[in-house]
């Protein structure tokens, strides 16, 4: 007697919340914690260290100087933000405005948001010419069966950029080109993010010479600057090779079945653009001139960052200059066809496309303000979290404490996204702590740089990540779902290297 099969239950699809919803949820949790976590502060002093033959200094916290905020009667003070603040202080409902307006032209939310919008506008002009897409199609046609080789080459170049000069925000501009290029090859925009932004973070996290993380952290920890390079170079090679392999394997799977891609729907934007170019775009002398300006402009950006220490204001201006020159060339040559008003409209459209990413950056900074900011000399909840975390690590053995330092640095980086800023806050505490548990200070620096690096691959507080996802038209939730397994692999591989470093007494 046959039995009637039970009805099959349909799998319920749980939609990933929008990035802004996630950020609001984090802000709400921070607000709740503020009722239970008191504010504290540290004293600071300046330390000097040698880097590239030059004596540099950095203001850092004093390890045993933590003070908790108390009233005149000796009672611990809790400072939860107001629901709606009118006195200029952070408030729960004020975090959007406060976050967006925080910082200055050189960084913080204001600087990064301006950077994202200007780059978006500049590339809006460049992409409006249609020359980039036409050039991609020419390259892809000529490469034919060898186009897969582009992926490991891109990973290598961007990883070196992250390792040598701390490349991060610069990947936003490159992703504007690589995302549609990957789609044109039969891959997806996620592949473009992998070989550009993620590659920079692999280089950044495993660098042997990064001036913004390794050099500063070693200087603060009284470790010879840029020492231990051979171990780090080997580590960088392993991580970079892993990303090369992953990128190629993933790209081939998408090429076989494009609908497997989590970004398949959003990639339609690039497919439509490429279809138009394929049908209409003429590739002539003016087009070659536009490509030459773009190529020379990219060289100018790299030169400026490496040799002149250009940062957000200068890089944004460089891309604006490129966009302006290319726009003028397109108008004179009547490419695609363009007029002066077309340049203005293209700039506005390009900037508008990246406005959501810019807003996310601003709101993410609001989280830090809700915790009182990152000033170690002010009474803030963040300083208390830092102090308490350091105390929790003190009673552990060398292996467990090393892994705990790595995890702590990873979590702390959510709130202090600057590598140099995080080094100034955490290394004065982690360095003497490593002495107590019998772990070399070089290992404490290693735990810092790995923890500081990987968080930028997944957390919405990373301006560079959100900017790159914005230009690639990849939703944050889609990215998290896509990268989570590989991110866990990076974390586990990092733990493996840290354990090995303890075993060999890396110093």
C-alpha cells in the first residue's frame, strides 16, 4: 500500500535588510548599551619612532591611565545620548546629520562623501563618452580565450597597491571600470569587486611595509620599523594566491551560468550600456586620445599617492581633472555626440548614482559619534570598551591571547576604521599585554594588522567598501551573502598564521 507523500514545504526566503536598516539597528543597539556602559578616558603622550630613516611621532594612550567618569560622590556616571539633542551633542535621532557632517576635507564623513561624489561625477562624464565600454569590447575580443588571465593579474596589481601604499579608497575609481568590464567578459560585477577592492585589502592586511598600519604600529610598540618582513612577505604571497584562485574559480562558474550570480539583476544596468555601445560606438582617433588621458591620469594618481602623499582632496581633484579634459575632448570631437551641457548632466548623473553610497558612509560615522567619538582623552563609551577588552585578554595563555587580540582588533575596527588611529588607541595597550602573556610584540603587531585589514572587507562602516559597492551597483546585503564564506576562510587562515608565529617565536 503506497503512502501519499507529505506536501513539500516551500523554503521561505528572508530578504536581507537594506544597508540603512542595518546601520539604524546598530545605532539602536549602541544607544541601549549606553545606559549600561559608563564613559572613560585615557591620558596620552607622544612617542617617537624611525621610519624610512625619518624620525616620526605619534600621540598614543598611556596604558595604565584609564579613568572612569564619576560624580563628586564617587558614583559612576552613565551618559546615554538624548533622544533628540539640541545642544550640539550627539543624539539618537541626530546621528544621521551628525555623522554626515563629521570630519573635514581630509577625512571623516565629509571628506569621504565629497570624494565619492566627485569621483562618481568624473566617471559619469568618462562613461558618457562610451569610449571605455568600446575599449573593453576591443580588449575582450582580442583576448578571446585568454581573458581569464586578466583576473590574477588584476589581483596581483591591486594587492601590491594595498601592501605598498595602503590603497583602499582609490579602488572605487578602478571598480567603475572593472565592474562593467567583468560583466562584458561574461562574469559579474562581484568579480570586479573581488579583483579590485578585495585585492587591495588582502595586500593591506598582510603587508610587510604599509606606512599607515605596520610602520605606525611597530613604531608605537617599540618594534624595529618594517622588521619581520620575510614572514609577512610569505604571508602576503599565500593570501594573494588564495584570492587569485578563488577569483578564477568563481568567475568561470559564473561564465558557465550567469544566472547563478547574486548580482545578475543589478548587472543588467551594465549589459544594457554595453549593448548600446556595441551597436553605436565608433572607435576612432578621439577615442584613443580619451583612453590615453585616462591611462596617463591613472599613472598620475599612483605617482601622487606614492611620491607626493596625495590623499582624498588631491585624488578627488585628479579624477575631476581627468573627467573635465575627457569631456572637452569628447565635445570637440563630437564623440557619442556630446555638448557642454552633456558634460554637466553626465557629472550630475554620475554623482547621483553614488549618492546612496555616500549617505551610508555618513550614517556609519554616526555610530562612532553615538559612542562618544574616538578621542582617547574624552570620556566616551568607546574608551571603556577598549579598556575592558584589554583586561579580558590579560589572563589567557599565549595562543588563546594571540587569537583574542586578533578578534578584538577585528571588532574594534568596526568603530575606528582608520588603521593609524586604531594603532594609536590599541597598540599601547596590546604591546605591554603581549609581554605579560609571553607573546612577542611583533606578534601583537601582526594580530593588529590582520584584524584591522579583514574588517574592511565586510563591515558597512568601511567607506572604501561602501563606495566600491556603490559604483559596482552591488547591494551591501548581496555582498555579505556572497563574501561571507571566503571572509571566514581569510579569518581562519589568519588564525593559522598567528598560531604558527607563536610556535616559531616570531620577532
